[in-house]
């Protein structure tokens, strides 16, 4: 009896696999990708493990004791640097920091990974793939290095002036400039002229529908190799090649992600009215969505700079020399970056309630201020955490506190200064995207109600 049952069970399992057909391998790749992303580091360790417990001494106040109160210490650590508990096993470290691979695959020392920027939380729940709205990467890297008694190498560019935004583009451009077209390392950088600003990290859950990606839409969204740029600091061409299939799995996983639903009540009558406003004023660029928020159609439209009118520094940062050099390497071989820049890509708006601040440079704190440009604050204090106490359900996004422009931000201690977003800085301008201005107050608030459903 028992044998018979097991036998039938496994035969049925095989049968189920075969009728699932073409979709089945995808699910398997997605799962491989999830594991590859959340369980493995692809860089060498940069810091000793014990350094995690030492950095608290640099905070200028009595930090919880990492030995006697590990939970208190980890909370304080996460708050300090804008990190979040890992929603997967991570040896007790926050998402984005992990044990690195030493010689022979041993896990020794610490390193950062994709999720330092691409993992975050909202309302106390962590998500893989939400852009980290709290991150202070400069402080994290500085403090870990200083706590080991080492000096930070001189900064070649500003990584971040405020929390949440990060100059990932310039990291990639600088690393690429010390590679030859055959990917061998150079002593002297090639002058590529690239000069990127700090950027808002896009949510991975909107990657699925995209034909092109990055804020300027110049890269084919099916490019696996472009997702590997983060490892340019260390990997040899052969190592890149060996990891390509793993990154194809990771990409399949990223494309499978979906956003969390809006957790507060939604007025369905007003949302229905808002949907009509959206269809008329927004859908041609941002696409259309079903009742469950799923994408029905998405045009992957890149809008000319003069029409969108948002800050142009990110756009100008992609120089012809950078594009030509990237395209000459293994990274650009299969999916070259487009030689023609148009403007910025209108992203899908799935899960938009959870991804404030808005625009490619994170310069606008809420949907209400995005859709009425005269109300956008120029200098303001950012939320102190991604908890719901700092979340604004009416304006949808972060509560913010305007800062008197007479305030001398430079005179503040750095921890405080990085809680202030200053739109007068290069690349952080909050102009443009004025498509909501012409709407009536009623239409705008109905529209915001609708956006909560996506
Ligand atoms: C230092 C922060 C940081 C790290 C680390 C990082 N990214 Fe990103 N990522 C960004 C930012 C910022 C952008 C937007 C860049 C732009 O458009 O100019 C981005 C864009 C992307 C996009 C395009 C998303 C879209 O919809 O346009 C993908 C895919 C991506 N990153 C994958 C990865 C992977 C995989 C890793 C790790 C191997 C990684 N990133 C590491 C910050 C980071
Ligand atoms: C002409 C095309 C176009 C129209 C019309 C348009 N948008 Fe956009 N939208 C864009 C582009 C392009 C961006 C990205 C701009 C940037 O980041 O600099 C954007 C960005 C956004 C963002 C921020 C996305 C993010 O992740 O930060 C939101 C929200 C948004 N639009 C909502 C709307 C709504 C609501 C409407 C209708 C009132 C609308 N848009 C009309 C092109 C458009």
C-alpha cells in the first residue's frame, strides 16, 4: 500500500512537470536566481567581521553593547546607516551587508552587495528590490574602514550628500575608466568625461515590463551583463564570463518581483474617478493597469528632455566617450547602450505608493507635491526612518519638514546634514514633470487615490 502510494505520487509529480511545459524552467531559474542573490556575495571581503561590532564607538553617543544587547546594537546600526533587517538568512547582518567569499569559498569578512541600495523597508517590513530610501552609503563605507584603523582613499566624487540617494552611476563610470576594452585593468584611467549625480534607486519590481532600463532608458532591459557592473572593481573577464549564467538567473528573479499592496484603506469611488483622470493625462507615458494593479500595457516610453523638463545632469552624465567605451567591452557586446540620448524613461507605476521620494534624483517627497509643482519643497528634512509614523497617507509619500534656506547645512554634524535634501545642489533639481499642474484639486486627489491601487 505504502509503496504504491509513493510510486503514484512521484509519477504524478513527473506528469505535472511535463504538462507545466515551457513555464516550468522559468520558475526554476527564478528560484535559482533568488538563492544566488540572497545567499552569495560576489566580491572579496572588504572588512573583518568583528568590525561590525566596533563601529558603534564612532557614533558619538553610548551605543548599545553588541555583546550583551545584540538586538539593540543591530537596530542602532541599521538606523545609523539606513539599513534594514534581511528578509532571508544572512548570518545576523542587515540586508546589503554580508559575509564575503574568501579563498576556497570560505565565508570570511564583510562586504556590501546589490541589496545595500536595492533592498529596503517600508512600515517595518523589508523587501528585496525596493530602492533603499534611508541609505547613507558614504557613512557606512567610511565608518567600517575607519573602525579598522585604515584611512578612506581620497573621494573622487560625491557618493551621497543626503540619505536615500546614491551616485551609483559614477561608481560604474569610474570603475569602467580603469579597464581597457578587453577588460584588463589599467594604471591610468581613460578620460570618459562622465559626471553623474546622486540618484534614486528604481524598484526592481518594475523591471519586468520594461523594454529599456535605467533612468535614461538607453540600455536594453534584457541585458544581463549590465547588471554585473557592480563587480567591476574586482572581477577578471574570465570571472565575469563564469558568472554570466548566474546573473541571468538573478535577472529572471528580479523580473518576477511584484510590489506590496497599499496597506491602508482606499476610497474606491474616488479611485475610480481618479482612474479616468489617469487614463486621460498619464497613461500614454506610464501605461495602463488592471484592477489588481498589474500592468495591462506599458509603452516603455523615453520622453524628450525638453518635454519632461526634470534635472538634466543625469542625462548629460552619459557622454559619447563613456557609451563608446562601454560598448567596446564585453559588458556592452550583446546589448550596447544606445548612442542617442533622448531624455528620461517614464517608469511603470506599480507599487508607486511605496517608493517615495520621486523622480530619478529622488528630489520630490510625495505624490501630491509631484503633481502640483508649486508645492515642491526646495530644502527639507527627510524622514528619520521608513516606518509608517513618517508616512503621509494623504499626500502619499514621506512627511517632510521644510528647512529655512538660511540654515547653514555645512555647519551641522554630518549625520544631521545628511537628513537634509537640498534641491539647489548639482543634479538634485526638483523642476519639470508638470503634467499634474493643470488638474483641479479634486481631480488631483482622486488621481492620488487611484495611484494607491497600483
Ligand atoms: C550603490 C548602489 C547600488 C548598487 C550596489 C547596485 N545598484 Fe543597481 N541601481 C542603482 C541605481 C541608483 C540605479 C539607477 C541607475 C540609473 O538609471 O542611472 C540602479 C539600476 C539598476 C537596474 C535597472 C533598473 C531599472 O528599472 O531601470 C538594475 C537591473 C540593477 N540596478 C541591478 C543591480 C544589481 C544586480 C546589482 C548588484 C550586482 C546592483 N544593481 C547594485 C544603485 C545600485
Ligand atoms: C509625457 C509623458 C508623461 C506624462 C504625460 C506623465 N508622465 Fe509621469 N513621468 C514621466 C517621466 C519621463 C518620468 C521620469 C522623470 C524623471 O525621473 O526625471 C515620470 C515620472 C513620474 C513619477 C515618478 C516615478 C518614480 O518612480 O519616481 C510619477 C509618480 C509619475 N510620473 C506620475 C505621473 C502622473 C500621475 C501623470 C498624470 C498626471 C504623469 N506622470 C504624466 C513621463 C510622463
